[in-house]
C-alpha cells in the first residue's frame, strides 16, 4: 500500500514538473477543449433560451385555451343575442366556456389612463367569483395598481367607482392590459352601438384542441362570419420543432466536440509519449506498472478538459447578457445550471469519451518491451 502511495505521489509530481517545464502542452489541451465547448454551449444555450421564451409565451397565452372574437354591430341579426352564440354551444361538452362583451368605448381614469370596457353577463359570474362581489360589481383589472384600491372611472360620460383586482384564471390569458369589468346592462347606450362577443374556452384535453379549433373555423366560414380565433397551437408546434432541433444539435455538437478533441489530444499524447518513451521505460523498469502510467495520463487529460469545460460554462454565464438582448429573455433569468443541465451533461460525457479515445494510441508505446526502448 505504501508503495502504491509513493508511486502515485511520484507520478503526480512528474505531472506538475512537466506542466512547469512545458506549459505549452497543457495550455494547448486546455485551449482546444475550451474553444470546442464554449461555442457548443453558446449555441445550445441559445436554443434553450428560445425554448424557454416560447414556453413562457404558451403559459401566458393559455396552452389549452381557445379565444373566439365575434364582431356584432347594431344592424346584425345576431345583435339581440347577448349570450352564447348557438353555433358554439357544442364546445361546452369538451371543456369550460363563458362569454364576455367588449363594448365599443373606453374608460378614463386619473391613475391608469385609458382602459377597455368589458361587460359580463350573469352566466359568467361563476368564473368571476374571485373578483366580482355584490358590494363591488365593477372591477378594474390591473397588474400595476395596488389590489383592492378604489378607483374612479369615467365611461361614456358616466362615473363609476371600481375596485382594482388582479386578472386571474382564464381572464389573465385574454387581457394583458387594463380592463374594466361591468355587469351587462350597466351601459345600455354603449351596448346598443354593438360589441365584440368574446368566447373564452378551456379544453379538457389539449390533444382535442386542434380539432375543436378547426371545427370553430369551419363553422365561422359556413356562417359567413369573420370570427377571429386565437390559440397557442402554432406556438406549441413551433416549440415541438425547436425541441426536436435542439436534440439533434445537442448530440451533433457533443459528438463533434468529442471527436475533434479525441483527434487533437490523441496526436498530442502520442507525440508526448514518443518524447518521454525513455523516461517511461525507466519508470517501468523500477516496477511501475503500465496501467499506472496510463491511468495518470488519463487522469491528467480528464482534469484539464473538464476544467476547460467548467470554465467555458462560467464564461458563458458571465457574458449571457448578450443572449438576453438577442432572444428577448427577461433580465435575471438567463442560462442557469438547471436550464443547461442536459446540454452540459451531454457535452461533458462526449468530451470525456474523447479524452479516453485520445489516450488509446499511447497504449501502443506502453506495450513495447522495456529492454527494446532502453537499448
């Protein structure tokens, strides 16, 4: 045991001595690994940011939701129907649905400027129970103003007191700006001018959403209506395509990095072993096994390469502000270890496989007879 410790200590000292006497050798290996890993992580990080950006947009827009907007003017035959349009009634069998009326007017306030005005029928009350109460039937939806704050609003030359509420549930997916919710019938003059009937539908199963959207578009076309239909299916398709490309690029870059690293480090290791063949033969003549020499060479290369990989990640993390601006990611999110875990693992596994492959040519020299080398 003491002999193994002594041999290991000597081989470690030999490594540090070579690093001091020939720094170019270890620096070359470090720079090659660093130059391969950094752009690979950068490109894969760009894919990760784009995927996160799409996922956040899907979450914000409602991944399982369908929004239908019908424009109804005062001369329309459908004007008398303030509630659900009959042609969309079958949607209720596939999920949750309610409707709102966006009126052709605006709200003025001293705190939040101009906002939209939306009327809700009695059928929508179960979906608004966390925001609308008997004491406060008019609410001002805002993310900026303090929740619960009373606010004075002017709508069509009428003044109303409202309370600030945070948009939640299905409403938060539809309305991204300030909105005032009023009970239907509160503003009869505005309602007689026409309105946009907004149907908010949440599917029970995401897999059924595409078929439901196609059915809604077909019904709108058959009824000769120009209903606006919005969903996140296109974003979902873009996300699936992006993740598919991400997998290909991840393994392609990792394999390319490992292959190039194996080629370059293998050449350097072979040259180094040829230069040190006499010294290695002397060590073996003193009783040091060839697997010990090979193991220390493998350990040295793995240490240098993994140090380069870790340095590349922290370099990328330090300069990731450029990626924020390029891909619209909010400041402070960035390429965390959690976000880049898969990419880092795949690349490090491949480059370490490349390290193992790069040391294999040296086995040919280690197999030579000691006497032949020393003679």
